[in-house]
C-alpha cells in the first residue's frame, strides 16, 4: 500500500487533501496542517486552516471553500447589532465548534487531540494533524513597516498590504505534534498542496525538525498554486513577488528549493516542463480542483507518476 502525507493550508490544501482522500485506501493518508493563522476571535480559538481541511474532507465546506455549508449567522448578526466588528464571520455551528475547542485548550488538552476528536465527530476517518500543539503565529510586516497578525492582514485588511517580510512567531519554541515526523518519514510520497507557500506552508516548515524530515523523505512533490503566474484565489503570486522570488513556476521552485523531487504545474503552463526540468521533475496536469471529482483526478494522476 502506497502511503501519502499531505502538507496543507487554506482552501487549496483542503481540496488537494480531499483528492487523495478519494483515491487512497484506509490508513494510507495523513494530512499535516498549518496553525500559523490560528487566533482568538470573538472570544474563541479559531483554527482556520484546520477547520477548512476537516470541513472539506467531510464535504461540508461553505461555498467559498471555508466555513460550513448551510450554517446560520444569528450570533454574528447580534454582535453586529451591538457594534462589534464582524468582518471575520463565524457561522453558528462553526462558532460552537470553536467554543468547544477553546474550552478544551483552556483545560490543557493538546490541539492535536481536539482535532482528532472533531474530525471523528464530522465523519472524517483520515489522520488530520496540526503541525504543532505549540503556539506558532504568522505575522506580516508590510512595506510601511507595520506588523500585522495574520488574520488582520488576510481577513480584516483583505490582503491589500504589500508584504515586506514574514515572521513565524514562536516557531523555534515549538515541537512537532505527535505523529508529524513519523507521517513524513514513513510516507512513500509527501505532497505539498497548492497552498500559499509563504503564508501556509513555510509556517509548517518553520517548526524545528519538519524541514529536515522533508529533506530526508523518499519523494516530495509540490502542486503549484499558480496559473499563468497568478493564484486563482488569494495573494500567493503577490506575496512571492514582494518577498523577492521570481514569477510563476520559477518562484514556486525557489520557495521550496532543496526539498522537491517533483512539481506539478497546470496544463496551461506546460511550456515550463521543458524550461525548468532538471533536478526537479516537472509534470503538467489540470490542477483546477474545486470539485471532489477534479481533485480525485489530479490525485490519481500524481499516484500514477513513475
């Protein structure tokens, strides 16, 4: 049985994980998730990337790829009426899950245990692991010299600031959550999902031991988040450029320099197969994976690579 470990963050990571969930047998898939965008919002602990991955694996994600489909927003409406900023909207069921997580964390339960329980409750039988149980927070320095917490940059300010640098606060004090290094080391294939490299994947790599484990892995394949040099959603191409990385496929390769054996790019960028092929094997496929069936098709393509 071929085993796969996916490194995931955001909507792209969740959708890629769902593709492998569709084609792999029980026990063959682990998903390691970014926690750099965790925050306390509306008084509760929000684990945005973790929840997006779990909701998507359960086929319960909202129409934009996050939140829960069909959720109501009675609490947000009441808070807004009280004058609270509800730019970051949590549906009622979503908020209840966050509240339960907050209480468990405050009682000393590790995040990895809470995530496993939530996944089981939602009918997800794959191993979903936060990269660390420690406190790791992604912070953004803008070109004006202002430092922003991730959700302030991403949600409240809608990614309009140009990024000068990124800091993964607390990463050096963290240790990988139970099972993280084992999932990477035992995998026949590690897949870096089409997540934003600096915002969603680099926080995972910032946890001591994870980058070394990835460098020693049998095969590491990344799926590019770019299409003709541009991300379909989110600021990945703008962040890569503002951090000084080259555009398009070259920028994705630079973001993961020294870690990859393979890179999958979209068929629209197929000319880059010959242009950049070398130490890293470049493969072209349709990387639009909004639907489960499309993600499964891409996962099948990857599993069949020689």
